[in-house]
């Protein structure tokens, strides 16, 4: 069932029942949390209502050449869970310590859902199930770290729905698991051994060589944190209730402009987005230093590229704009700062906090005054093939950009967060902001400034201050 612009409109299944995919895997000793898990666990303790926000949902169509009886697909699900011990890992307290506990065998609960006659490929039903299964926080001590549903249509399984807990896998790990699922559906087995698992990563992090690397990262963090301004945007009005509002600008013009800039200057599209967010934030704040936090995937170490674990950790980017570079010269500066952040994102958070305290840095344990950038596009391609790339055409596309409000929150980790997501026909720029610092009308203008800067920089040199300041510090 399709809706506007070819989007799939979710529908509920006509019938549901629970079953089990049995698995038997290699038993592994329990292990401590990984550094990435500890970071997320601390966020859960600080913001319990936000636990569902990190659930990762995916829908995998079953290939037409695959055996698609329910029994066959249940066997595949069992084989997938058996292959990766991370998918058999629960987070429990053992002798007073938080540990990863791996199960050697058992059953993965699987929801069988039958699509209605109007949903012939089960895609709409699968979308509805993914949303529903992701809406509840995981019981991490009792549940396996994924939920699975199979959508049956016309007598065969057409869609596999998976919802993962971010505590045990990151986006890179999810893509590897989905690749393995497709291979198992088509071939029934995988000859190559699985990559490192979450417990393997935890044991590596206890090795002295990795701990020395972490100490070097922490030393850089302490230095960088001392360069950040204590405040960024000034208060513009009384806070609203709920305190945080989330708005999204969907823009085909920004998507094309990002690609054009990346090609023009030989940088990645993520660098372009990061630089533009730094520029707009600097323009609005009037500060000479911009601090942006971002998630680093941490997959550059040997063996980490195929690991099934939560490897990603927070990185810090500090950009000095006191000399007011034009946007073209801001790009390599941001790239260099991001590269430093990538190299320094291996650390144990408790040790970092102790180092902050020793250096006299006061850490706000509630809301950070700085910006958080998260690029969660599945593709960061810079290709402009098939796109209208003329300046008049890209500027005209801005008129078709749409803004809408989303969720509201009583609390949030960062005063501002800009998230970049895939949207039909473009990208979505989602801003979550404290309404005392970016009231709703200002929040939309912030995103419109971001779009305008990208379009301008795609065709012209843009001098500082890059955007017209709306507020002053």
C-alpha cells in the first residue's frame, strides 16, 4: 500500500502468533562491558525515558530465490543468532559487577504476522511491526538484544523485521548482521568465520596496549575541553513545556548542494555537513570557538571493521574560527579537527571523568551547552548523477523544502542536536533544541540558515560570518 511520493503506509497484520527460533552456539565466558556500552549505560541512568530512542529497526525483504517457508526462515534466524555471540548476550550484574553474559543455546522469540490481502508483499505490515517493536525499551537483563518478526503473505515469508538494542550493536554491526542474514536466506550457511564479538572487544580493552591508547585519548580530551566556551547560545526567552522541541527540514536542495560541495573541494559529504553546522552555530552564537560532539564508529583498528559490537563512542571536535575563514577554508580545518576526534575516541568514560575532575573542569551532568552532530544516513554518496545541478534549479528546489515538528522532550543530553537522516527525495535535517535558547521560530530559522549556506557554498565562495547573525552572545 503506497502513499504520497511512493512511501509505504503502515498497516496492522490481520493475525499474529509467537514462536521460537532455536539456536545452539559456542559458549563464551562472561566479560565486562565494553567502553561503548558503559557510555550508553551512563546515558540510560541519566535519562531513563530516552532508552527507546536508541533502538535500531530494520526490515529485510526475503529474496525471491530463497526458501521462504516459515520453518526455513526460522532455521535461518536461529543460525544467525548462533553465529554471533553478541546476539546471544544479555547485560546482567554478576558478583556486583555489570557483565555481558553469553548464552550457549536457547530460543529467539519470533513474532509471526500475517499480512492482509491489500498488502501483497508485506512491506506495510513490516513497517508497522518495526515501529511497534522499537517503541518499547529492552529488558537487557532478560531479553536477547534483538526482536524479530516474520511477515507472511501469500503463504510465504516476505519480510524479516529486526529491532536491535544499541547496547550490543552499532550501525556498522547491524549492516554486517543484515548481510549475513541475506546470505543465510539464499545459501543456508556461511563458510567464513564471524568477526570479533562484543565480549572479544571487552577483553581487548583490558589489554595494556589498548589502555595506553585510551590514556592518550583522554589527555587530548582534557586539553580540548579547556578550550570550549562555558556557554554557547544565549537565552532568548522563557523555556516552554516540554523544554525540548524537535523539528525537521526535508530538503532536496541541501542534499544536492552537499554533494556538489564535496565534489568541488574533494571532501566527504559528512565533512561538508559538519562544517556547515559549525558555521551556522558560530554565526548564531558569536563565539570564536565552536565545540561539536559527534559519534565516531571506531572501526579503524585491526579486526574492528567486521566486529559485531557497540564500538562507537563520543568524539569531540573543537574548531577555532577567530580569524573568520571563508567556508572553503573552513572545510579542511573541520576535516582536520574531525580526524583528531576519530583518533581519540577510544577511552573509558569513568577514567575520562576522573581526568576532567583532576584538571579542574566542571562537568554539567545534565545538559551540555554544546552541539551534538549525528549523521545517520545509510549512504553518504557524493554522486550527482541524475540530479539537476544548475544553480537556478537548486535554488528553486529550496521552495519545495518542508518543515515539520516532531517529538518533544522534558530533558535532553545536549542543548542542540542536529541529526542528518535519509528522506525520500532528499535529506532530513532534524534539530532538537532547548526552547529557552532556540524557541520554535528560531529553531526553524536555524535549519533554513543551514540550507541556505549549503546552497550558496555549492556555487560561490562564502565569507564569514557565513550566515546573518540572528542573536548575539
